[in-house]
């Protein structure tokens, strides 16, 4: 069965400290993974996708198939990074269906 | 990316009634989806809204409870029928601009409270 696990419901770090939000997945096919972010009073928005291998707002995420992980990292946290982060796995025919993790609420302390 | 709007943004309804949520996109999109986010929970896919045919429902969701329409490539509705307090959730519409593109873009959501 397809599953996405985000083990930390809450994560709190100080401004300037490194951040790592964990995501593990279970999927028998070729995975396509995403990180979505929801800032306070805003809609859910795509942060990055593993295929792009890009850095958005200083965040990066590397797909590790051996460990079935897709952790989100940022070397120096900023206060504006405080938000809800969801890891999502694309599955199904045409890879259209998204399976979401439980989400991690990240708080950056000044 | 497409601009997606939903109506209503929130509503408080009595049990036993039905509510229809609208999703409007500013451009034609191939795929439209409906998700539910129960309090304190993650997003769960309810169904894929197919233009010109019946929606494709995920396990645990049925057409009688969540009828969906998709009359064209820019609009869809989700009805929550015969509501109970357990239906209190945020309902979100999302779109993917073409088949095979797995990036989805989300509407602002409709916050439903059933009393």
C-alpha cells in the first residue's frame, strides 16, 4: 500500500539553525514526491518536487530510494519559514493521485 | 499556475442537509480533484472529477454521499449530502493542468461545520 509518513507533528527550531523535516514513503512503483507548504491564512502551495532537483526559498530535498526518504532541509531557518509542511507521493495511473503525509508544523523561534 | 477559487469559503450547516461546493478555475485544466481535510488530519482524496463522465471515487467514498459534477474544463461541484457532524472538514479542490502532470494546485478550501 502507498503511504507517506512524517514522524514529527511539531518541530521547533531557532532562527539561523538548520532545519530538517523528515518524510518516508512506501510505494512499490517509481516514486514521485513533493513538498507542499501552507503558511498561516494561505492556501496549500507546491514548494518543490524531487524531479526538479531545485532549491526553493533555500529548501532542498533529495530522494533516497534506498532509505525510501525525501527529507526537506534548509541550512539556516528564517522566521518566515514557520508553516505547515506536507510531504506527498504521486501514485496511480498517469501519476495523478496524491497521497499526503500527516504534516509537520514548523515553528521558527526568533 | 492556474488560479482556483471556491465557494463558499465557509459554512455552518445543520445535520441532515446538503451543501454544494463550487470550484472555478481561470483556465482549462484536464484534471480536477476533491480532497477532504478533517480536523487535525492530513488531506485525503475523495474523488477525481471527470469532465463529461462520472467521477472516480476513492475507497471509502461513494457517489450517493459525495455527488460530483464537472460540466466543463474549468468548473466542478462537490455536494456533501445528508450531512452529519463527522462531515465537518475543510474541502479542497485541486487541479492538474494536463494528464500525466502530477503537480497539483489547490484552491483555498471550504470550511464546513455541521451542527
